[in-house]
């Protein structure tokens, strides 16, 4: 399952880390919720989620596009944002296609110091609706190019997470769904499922991590907004918790006692009729939404990120995760990049210089417990489990440095 992270948890987890988020307006909400949690420990408002291209959000800075450029609802809209506290660096790029010349310019950014520690990406809805009749075939080709180029550019110790596309309504409106492509509404939900499956195959083949947000929020459609595309602040906080849980396990970060207590709940007994309050200390209040545990007619979803036979934790192997990081000494440099004749200045007077610490590896240790690839782990009975994959390359495990 995923955990409920508070501000101090995120500060410790992402201390001296550079996180890059790439995607559409939903991924912009992911960026904003992460910044909000890191700065104020509060939820986003409806105004925060609706706004785009603003000059500043919770102390971040609009680097390119948005209000500084042309505010459109077309495929050429650009928006680059960055939050820099000195100890944490989070950057967002708005894209309408998983691979094109603009994505290549982003890769030029990521080649420069400071190198990203985490890259979170999703692109699908714009790809398959706004690029002509052959958009789906082109999307499949572009996914292959995306994974190849990011694997070529990113350091081996960078954690790349592909977010599966969230479910949309059969009556979705607005956003990328302009009147000219509204006829696709009837089949777009199925197209998304197929696109998620294909993306999973592509990224798993290249040993990249896949986080199936479609699975985790499939029974929480009440959190979707009226336009049938975007999601409310509660859904975004759950997404943030899922992502942070994934990162924590990938880096083998020891959780605090509060988070560990939540993680150690025996959900097999919970399925046998135990109530939630039986597993938590007296007086300990929890929000089911925050801790990412949803009750369905089939049981509790424990959200094991490695695999589960049917998505509800039956007979799954809840093994320890090992995510490796290589030792890297990053120096402070001016964040000034040349892209297509334009300069992006990622450092300004309003943002302090981003500080790094040297990360040291631990001695050799076993990485992931190898699963039986011949087993029927991803489906069981009538229920399909989530699309999950974690990179299993043998590297030195990463030691989490909590010192400032």
C-alpha cells in the first residue's frame, strides 16, 4: 500500500534531490500538489488546479511559456515551472506529445548539471487525439523513441517513473477534447487502457519503473472533476502519496515509525472481517483516502508496488525493495541552458542556489528478490492486477542521507 506523507516526511525523502515532472495538465497537478505538500502541508484548492501558466505558485517560478508566452489550448502551448528551496529542486515541463523536437530540448536540459534524481512522466491523451488519423500508431512509435532517448540521456542512478494515464469519463469535455475530436469520446476510455498496456510493455522491456495510476484510482471516480478529465485535490494527494511511496521503496528509505506502523498492517486479516480501527493504536486517527487504502467488494488494496496476483494482495511476495544509487559528487553550477536559440534561466534572485551533498554507496547487498517470470502473477480469476514494474539492475543500494 502507499503511505500518508506529511511535510517533514517529504522534506527528508527529497532532501538535496532534483525531481522532474513531464506531462499534461494532470501531471501539472501532480507537480503542484508535491510543491504544496513540501511547502505548506496543505491540500490544493480548486483555483490552484484550474490555473495554468501563472507567474508564481507557492514560491515557484514560471521559467518559460504560460503567461510569458501565448496562452492557448493548442499543441504548441508551453509551460516550464520550477520550485527551488535550496534543499529541494522540482521542475515541471508541459508537453502534448511523449516525443518530438520539444522533448529533445528537454533532454538537453537534463544533460546539464544538476542531474535529475527522479523523472516522472506521462503523455497520452493529447498524443492520441490531436495529431491526426494515424496518431495511435505514431504514439506507439514515439513511446519507443521516448524510452530509448531517456535511457541514453539519464544517468544510471536516475529513477525514471512512467505514470499510466488516469481513466476519463465517457462524457469528457474541454481541455484537449476540442469539438473537432469530440467524436472520439465514445472509445477514448478503451484507447487509454490499450495505451497503458502498450506503454507498460515498452517501459518494462527497458527496465523502467511503471506506476499504474489507472488501477489505483479506478474505483475512485467520484474524485474526478465535472469535465471528466481532471481530478480533485483529494485524488492528487493520493497520487502524490503513491509516487512518494514508490520512490521511498525504490531507494530503500527507512520510513518513520508512523509510516512504518501503517505499512505493517496485516491486510490478509483485514479481508477476513477485521475493521480498520483494530489495526491502529487507540486514538490514532487516519484518513482512508490519505493512506491510499480503498475498500472494495473484493477486499483491501494493499498497493504492493512489486506485484500481486490479482491486485488485492492475495499470495503476493511483499519483499524488500532495493534501489541503487551510484556515488556522485554534484557541484553548484549556473542553471543556464541553450535550447533552440532560446535561453532558459533556471536560477533567479527569487530562488536560492540549489545545494547538493555527496552520496556514498553502501557495501554490496542483494537487490530485488527475483520473481518467477513464468508465473501468472498479473492476473488471477476475474480481476486484473495493477501494471507494476521496478528496475532490477544489480547496483549498490542507496544510502539515504538525512543530514542537511
